[in-house]
C-alpha cells in the first residue's frame, strides 16, 4: 500500500507562526520569512524543522528580528517639543490662511532653521499632514461640540464643476450664545451628477453624521427646479421637498435673494429694444488683448480730452459686473464714437449702436437702474445677512421701483437726449419701454420674492428698535406654525420682552451708530442676562430661529471662490481630501495667525498630535 502523506495541521500553524496554508494543497506550507513553499507530505513536523534549519531561513529570521528603533531617539513630547509643535502648526495654518502652496514651506522651513531654530522641520509633507490630520479634524470636532448645544440650524448647498469633477459643499448656519451667527462647512464631496436624489442623499448623510436632521429648519440654495421645483414649489422631485419630508419641522425654503435681484434686472434688460449687454461685451472684446487698438483709443481720448481707462467685461454669472462695465463705456463714449467712425472696417453692430441716439439713451437709463440693483445685491451679500434682512431689502427695492415707475424716472441725462430725438413717436416708444422695464422688474420680484414676505414678521429680531409685544406676538404665531412641538411659554416670553426693552433702551442708538450686526447685539445682551441671572429661555428660542436663516447662497459661492484660488492649474495634483481639509481650515476657523497660535499653545493634546503627525 502507498504511504499516507502528511498534512499541514492546525497544530503546526500555531506552533510555527511563520507558516501559512497553500491554497488547494494541504501537503505543502508557505514560509512568510523566506517567501517560498516547501512540502510537508513526507515528514510533517520533521519537514518544517528541516526547513527552519536551512541557511536561507536562518538569514531571513535574523533580519526579521532586528529593530531599527535603537538608531532613533525617542519622540518624547516635552515642553520644548510642544512649543515647536505649536509653531509648526501655526505655520501650516498660516499657509492655508493666505493661500500659499505646500511647496513654499520647503523654503520657509529652511530659512527658519537657518535664522532661528535648527530643529524646525515643517516642510511641505509635514505641513500637509498637520493640516489634513490635525487642524481640519480639530475644526470638525469643535463644530460637533457647537452643534450639540444649538436648537436650530439651516443648511445650504450648491454644486460647481472643476473640469470633469462636480463638487458639493454642504454648509450650515447656526446661532450660539457666545459667538452669535456661525457659518461652517459640514462636508465637501464630489458627486457623479446633479439630480435632486443625489443632492438630497448627500445633504441628508452629512446632517445625519452630526445628528442635525431634527434641528434643521431652513434650506438655502439657488432658485433652480432641482433645488425648489420652480417658483411655486409644488413639485416633489426636488431637494427642498425631499428634505422637508425627512425633517420633523416645517422646513423654510430660502431661495438666494441676490440671485432674484440679479435675474430681475437681467430679465427686464432683455426686453429693451437694444442689447446693452451684447454691446458692452463686443466693445470689451474688440480692445481686450489688442495693444495697437488700445493705443489708438488713447489718442482719441486725448483728442476729446477724456482720461483713458481700461474697458471692463461682463458675464451673466457675475452679478455686479455689468454696472461698472456700462459706466466705463459711458465714460469713454465720445472717444469710442470718434474711434469707430474713423475705422474702415469697424464692426457693424458696434458702429450702429454708437450712431443711434436712442441706444445711447438706453445705455444711460440702464446705468441709472443698475446702481440701485447693485446696491441691493451688496447689502444682501454681507457676511451675516439673514433671511429677515433679505425680506426687508427686497421689499424696499420693490417700493423704490414702484415709486420710479409712478414718476417715470429716467434721469436728467436721458431726458436731455430725448429732447434731441427727431420724431415725437420715438419719445413715446422710449417712455413705453421705460414703463415696461419697471413692470418687468416689479413682477419678477413679486413672483420670486414671495417666500420672503412671511419672514417680515421677524424684523424686530434685528434690534434696530426696541421690540414691542405686538411684533413679538406676531412672530410667535409664525414660529408656532413651523415648530408645533415648541414649548414657548407666552407668559414668560412677555416678561422676557420687557427685560429686552429695558436693556436695549440705552443700547439701540449706540449699536446703530457703529452698525453692530444683529447677532452680536443679541449675543451681548444674552451674555449680560446670563451673568445677571435674568431669564431669557423663550426669547432665545425665537432669536435662534430667526438668526440661523440665511438670506442668500453667498457663503457657498465664497467657498467656490476660495476653492478656485486654492486648486489652481499649478496645483492640479491636489487630492480631494487635501482640498477638503484646506477649505474646512480656511472657512471654519476665522482666527488670525497670531490668534491661532495663542489658542493652540494651550491645547496640549492637540500639540501632541502635531508632534506625532510625522512619525519616522
């Protein structure tokens, strides 16, 4: 009979730790030290012992038992090391704060070693490790602590493309007793598309990770069908509807008010008989990169005694660009007329526009209107502007337009040009066009700005005057419809409003003089109440509700601007995780570099992480 072959048993595997099974062959073993197979079919344990006595196995066994630790010093984190760690972390923060490249730290670290500290080692690799592994995670830990104590938050989201990569920042806004309003990045991810399902799933995932789904009361985004389902907001296949169904509160949809104002004047300008925007773009493109043409235009400016200025371009996505571009064209208008009349092959569309006095009148008219709209957009895009601010600004803009429509306001320059019109019919047509322009603006603001109307009942929370009980009672009624489970005591609230009136009676004038933001007014007052043991629980709920509602999607757009300044073509190898860490550090921390150093110097646990961020 043939001899029975031995097998690699479990007992041998436990006795000899360097052995592994060979898939499909129980009569062989694999040595992890030698990286080779050998047979155990004949002797079993004897075969293993024979293999372990070979010179190859002994050589690898000796190499595996060696340690490199004696060649390096122990990385003990003493006071001197922690101080150096704070300095290195501050340099890494400084790099992010001022949009420097990681490569610049190679030079900075070398100079620091030469001038000050020979043991300073924060070059590009370590700086990146500190930002991605220490500072950004610490920012998210602080955000977790903040949001654990707040009652309400609002969420904002938008997408933007970086070549073929679609990026989605998820931003939250909330109000705290000490800091007032805070706007922080909750998440930053890439998406395979831009459907409402993909956007909602990512927003829900980000909120759920921080336990905020039960605290969301507002959603802010651009006024697109994907986000809101149209101006009537009746559809179900949009992010707002899905988020409203997933949260216990009655969600408040805040469309971007700056977007509404821009689109109002844009749609009204499109009804004019001449295309102002197309003319401005063509004139800019004619001179933009042509040195000879620009020098010739300078000669014509000298001839008509006008100081030359560079022409400006415009874009439909740059909300404030058309006004300055039109103003620059009007400043050079006589020189432009003379220049294009002297050209043999001047563009026909530009020449026709410059020769038509009606077009010049419309150019001056739109310039007068753009000043009003640009001022409104600048107010709306302030850093801490709330939905209540947006409601008041939109209402004020609409009232001003209605007053201009009633007076048929055109401006003195336009009226002087109308006198020069050859036919009376042209004047009547022009005035009818002015009327139509105002009608279009007012109609657009009424249709798209209607969701903001209900928020005007919260205007007293801006603390521009001492609140009256009638105002507070009206807002309480509105808040109760959105938060049916709220436990606000009306009796206690009345007494708290009395305390607010007493405190603000001496503060309102001072606050208004120095333009103190509304959230800072409330934070100052609540801090005083807390130290003085004055109750404010109920009015604090209403204040949090009002202050956490954003007025525009500008915070998200600012993130895209920071991203474009950070993720340049020269830094095209940057990974998404690194970009996310840079944005979180830049947005969630608003400290100066010196303030950051002061704060981090007292955090020993964080400094130990910095010290060990680059282990040998």
